[in-house]
């Protein structure tokens, strides 16, 4: 269990890379407000014939 002590050069490089945490980001800088446009129900329409395309089913995958 003889380990060589780490050299000061590698410790300095590690400290330069990981020595401090990045600056804190404010919540206001992480969010963006945008007005939602009215789609008139175009995107919320339901198509019963094409609804099976959006669900995963093992029986359908196997052709049962």
C-alpha cells in the first residue's frame, strides 16, 4: 500500500480546474417569458384514426 505522494504541480493543476464553484445564476436569468399565440384549436385537435401512431404497444410491435 505504498502510494506516491502527489506532486505540487498536479495538485495545482487540479485546483486551477476544480478549485472553485462557478458563479451562481439568478432565477430571472434562467427563465424567459413569451406570449402564447392563439392557435384556434388547430394543434389540439383529436384524430381517432391516427391516434394509434402515438402509443407504444408490445402487441402491436409483435403484430399480434
